[in-house]
């Protein structure tokens, strides 16, 4: 469970006005106030939003906060869990008022109400158990002033310059050595002791707070619940932290500056600890401040409640934002709620010569017995986890030589509760006991005899190591694959799917598979033959017919290009290289053109991963031309004029600049240049209409790429 963080906004002071308020509260998902919003100090149009477990506005009372946040923890306190409640915020936000409160009944803070609830719960528990359960309450109260610990039950004259030392006890808990623990049997007695201790606390006046706390105050209430079977001890800690200060606004003197530096340092270390815990770092800087060592946020196994005190006005804008960010990180800290181990009480030891029954029985003191039983419990529990060192054996030498007597090891101790045997049970002068050899000079064990199986395993291991070393040093073989890995993977998948086919369909699919392999290697002629052999098995497959027709056209075009020399074009137009169609030029829909429409999933492997084509990354992807549309720049003049070329001629022959510049790749200047060229040609030759593609290539300012762009932009 994470740390429970609740925010409390203090009311306006007499010197503050309502229009300076910057904090607003909003309801959370459960319909209760749980969100605090304030503007960005650098951009007031932007708002920051922070969500906590609960948010209490200016109208909230002490009783309301105690009933909702502190009362549930009292029940866990009596079940053996530790509870920590602390107030955080900048100076002048009402932390001390929240924790200590005033003298009136309504203004009492969390600490007096917590003690009142503990005493009330104790009386109810003792009454319900009919006297079998007894509850005792004791308290200790100390402060951390200038990073030194002082007991508040002692007067200032009894304080030492270095303060009280702190130590770590069992279980990782931090304790203060030499701290006074005063028992309290009633609420009135507590109030007297509490008021007396508060008078010893270090306070001072600043410009922001007339009664500013100059130290962190920690009140520890120890609750001991005793029953005939066990004793439970739990602790409730209420902490009133000093507020962070901006020395530019407090007007502190030299002494106050020293106090402020110590306060800000401890709060800074606390913020570092919270940030390290929220980021799950390995090192948490607890030891850099005594306050963080005592608070041990995130390490104490109990329930933790943080009350964030906020000021609603603009003067505290930056301090409020810093406190909200700290609380936002604190609520992410995970705390383990671990119950304190009870101390069990065992039966009394019998006394020799005294009967166990009757009025003459004497009751034995329980403190030594309880101590030994608990030690035994801890020893038995830790035996499995830790291997204890063997007991040291001592050598005892005899003054007389006794040949033929073998040495005997000392018997191990069975239990810490059992009494050692009397010396009278052994001989007066026991034989010499051999001292065990130390571990650092102990001889190594003799090697075991090798068996036939172990020899074979050793030889096999050595041979495998030598072969592996040779394989690592051998040069890599040159790959001879002509097909990429992705294409081969897809072909293997199709081949596996073909294994389950039977009859004529399997033979047709085999032809298709071989055609696919030939096409992947660039052998288009062999692929065409395989597709023609597969066509009788798929007579109504239009995709297969289209694929065969495209392959025929492609082969015929290649044959014509090799037999007929291409006439030299105008020097103004660069020669266009012949486009070689490879597997990359085939569309994804053409790869599966031989599939039957109802059975494509039988050997289609697109859904199983792996693309059929391996496309290299190009800086500029070019548009793929349709195979069915011949290139007008390379086609012979004897071919029929295409619709695109005819459309271009009709638009240009209109000599309308507005129509010509709508063509793809032409702007206003080029359109005007074309019209001027046509007008000049009309004046020179008397004929200005363009009739063929060669006439278009002669236009002024129009090159091969522009003509390609114009033609591709025409939608037929």
C-alpha cells in the first residue's frame, strides 16, 4: 500500500484578500474533492493539476480530518501495526495548528485527538476482555534542532551541545539513545506532559509567521497490549515538520539563517529520498540527515499518512508548487504493512521440592523466562536462513600418557535452553581432543577414481570443444543463394502447404510453384512456360491469364528492343534507359494472380509474416508504371497514338494558357512559353498544330522528364 497523501488548504488570514487566491479544488472520480489546481507561475493561462487521496478546503474542521484520515489507523495500531502521521508544507501554512491545535475542544489537533482515541479504545478493550487484557501507554517527545536531537521532557539547561545519539535497532528501526519514556495513564496526564514539553520546543518569529517552528518535533506513543498468552507492542509517531523558508522574504537574522539552513537542508534531503524511492534507485540517502533517518519514509513497515498543508494565496505560489510536486512523488512510495511480532509467554519453570498443585505453589518471575523463550524462537527461525559457524573445539591435554586411546569429538549443543552436562559424568582427565584443521590450511580431498563412463564423457567433451574451436576459426562459406531469404521463406511455406494437396490440383499447384521459383530468379521465359502448363488446371482464373499475357508482352517487348535499333532522339532529350522488369516490379496483387478466388488461403502466406519482395531503401520512391501502358518516349512512330498523348495534344493546341498550366508539371511561365513558341511557329511555317509525340518533344522549355510528368498526370 502506498503512502496516503491528503491536502489541506488553510483559510485566509486577516491580512490576505480573497482575489489573491490561486488554489482551486475539484472532485475526483469518486465524487469527493481530490484534485488541486493552480496556475503556472510563468504562464498564468496554463494550469497544473495534482490528484491526491483527499483534499480538504478552507471550511474543513479538525474533527472532519481526524475522523476521515486518522481514526482508521487507530484500529491497526491495536492490531500490532506501526502508524506514522506527519504534516508537510512551507512556513505559515498551518502544520502546527493541524498537529497540535488550540486549547478549545473544537481546535484540538491530530495529536490530542489521537491520544484521546487511544485511551478510549484501551478502556473498551479492557472492559470487553473482563480484565484479562491490560493496555499501557507511554510516550517520548523530542525535537531535531540544527540537525541535533534533544529530549523535550528535559529543560534547555540539561541539553548537551551534541544532543542525543541515534542508533539502528533490530528490524531496521532507528532509535534515540538516552530518550526519556514517560508512562501516561490518562488523557489529563498526557495534556500536562505535552504542554510542558512544548514549552521547551524551539520557536521564533519571522515576517511570514509570528510563531514559526524552528525544529522538527516527533511524538512517539508506545502502546503495549498484554494478555495471558502474548504481549504486543506498537508505536504511533506524530511528526510536526518545520516549514521550508525563503530567506529573501523572511527577513531572518544571523541565528535565524543558521536555523533556516538546517531546516531547508533536512527537507531537501527528504525530497531527495522521496525522489530516489519513486525512481526505484538502489541508494536512498537516508543518512545525510537525522530527520530522514528517524522518519525512514518507505522503510517503516506500517501505515503512513501525510497531511500536506497549503496556503491559497499568490504570495506562496512557488512554495505551494514545490510542496505539490513533493507530495505527488510521495504518494507513489509503496509501504509494506508488516505486523509487529508478539512476545509469547511460556509456562513457568518447576522448582525443585515444591509441589505443582496446592496453595503452596510459588509463581516464578516471567521476565527471564520470556526472554529465553523468545531467544529460542528467533534462533530456531534463523537456523534455516543462516548457517552458523561450527563451535570451536578446545584441546585438553592429560598429564599422563595413555596409549591406544582414540580422540573423540565434542558433542554438539542441542539447544540454548538445555543445561550443559555436569563434569562428573565424564572421566576426571578426558583424553586429548584433536584440534580441527583451519580452513585455510585444510588439505584438498583426494581425487576420485575415474570410471569408464567418466573417461568417455571427458573425451567426448574435449572432442566437442576442439571441433567447436575449429568451427569458430574456419572462414565463413560464401553464400551461393540466388534468392533472398524472405522469398525463400515464402516459397518454403507454399511448398509445405502443397504437400497436403492430392490429384490434378496438386500437379497444377506444382507448376505454379515452379513458375514462382523461375520468376524469383528472373527467368521469365521458363516462368511463362510453367504458367502455360498450369493454365489447364485453372481454366477460369482471370488473374492467371492476365499474368501470362503480361509475361508475353514483356518478352515480346524485350525481343523487339534487341532486334530493332532505337532511332536516335533529339540531343535536347536525354536517352532513357530501358526499364528492366524484375520481381520488384510485380505488384502484391500479381504475386497471387494464379490463386483461385475461393481457395487463396490454402497456399497464401502473407498472413504468416514475411513479405514476398525485398525492397531496398531508396531516397526517392518513383511511381511504378503500368505494364499494360507502353512508354510513348520509346514506342515507335508506327504505333497508334495513346489517349493520353491525344489529350496532351488537344490541350496544347488550344493555346489557352489557363488550360495548359493545369497539366501536371507545368506552371504559368512554361505555359506562356509554349504558347509563344506555337505563335512563332505559326508565323514562320503557317502551321501551328501539334500532331504527334515528336512535336511535343520539340516544345521550348519542355524536356523528357516534364513530358513524362505531363503524361502521368492525365487521368484516362
